[in-house]
C-alpha cells in the first residue's frame, strides 16, 4: 500500500495536465459568457474552483407560470428543477440570497444543455 501512495506523490509531466486546464478554461469562459448574456443575470469570471455564482436577484419576486411566487434563490432553484429539469444550488445555502451556484465541471455538451434550460426557465418567468 505504501508504494501506491508514493506513486501518486511522484511529479507528473505538465503536458499531461495542460489539456485539462485548457478544457476547464473553455468551460468556464462558456458559462461566464452565457450567464452574462441572459438579461438580468450578472456573473463575475471565476478564478478558481469549478463553480460560477451568478446574481439572479432580478428574477426574485416574479411569479412562475403556475403563479408560484419566486421569493428566494431556493424558490428559483425549486422552480427550475420542476419547470425545466435543471438542478442548481441556491445561494441561500452560502449566505448569498441573491445568487445561485452552478458547476462547470460537466462536459461542454451538458453545459450547453444546462444553459439552454436556464435561459428557458428564466424567460418563462413573468
């Protein structure tokens, strides 16, 4: 078992990691640009991690198509999962009631689908 731990601690060639870094940069940039292109959503460009934390406060206080009041980021996340099948984490869980947290560690195809669902869900709010 000790040999396994030492194996993982050995330095690896950087060229094996560089393609992964570039792929995550592309995903981050896609999410950042896509979020900021949704009317009423503001997002800073993440520097680390694999999460974006956009401000969705302009959608709070709006009614959902079924008449449900969207009063919090938790309400918005519950609406999005029920209305368009998109699971996000409410900012309330992080002490930021005007935000939602989403990961960009998924494949680009999944991210593109997720952004389409987010746009549709937000556009359907009155």
